[in-house]
C-alpha cells in the first residue's frame, strides 16, 4: 500500500490511527482539513499530523525522529514509523 506514493492511503490510515488514539481530539484537530480535498487542506492535514507525532515523540522519548520531508514524500519511512 505504501511502496509507492499514496496520498489517499496516507490520509485514511493516519486519520484512522489518530482516531484510535483520541477520537474527540482527532475531530477537533482535523475539523477544517478532513477529508483533504485540495492542496491547501492536504498541507494543513500533514502539518497537524506532524505536530501530533512530534507531541507523541516528546512524551515517549524513544520515538523515531520525525522528518517532514521523509514522512510525507517517502511512504516507506512512514510505514516503518507506524
């Protein structure tokens, strides 16, 4: 699924996983960009994903470093991260 760039797959899987973490926060955080239907909402969605993963990283301590370029352009790294 993530061997090639798959934006729709990334959106669906990441939104689902964030819902599993905290459904009410997911609805609040992504309320203006879900589902991403244009470039602007896609950019906002990815920004919120990165911010949330950064917060998880800060809380966890042993979480892999999140590099936005690789997280969203190289889907294989995203699969490894999740």
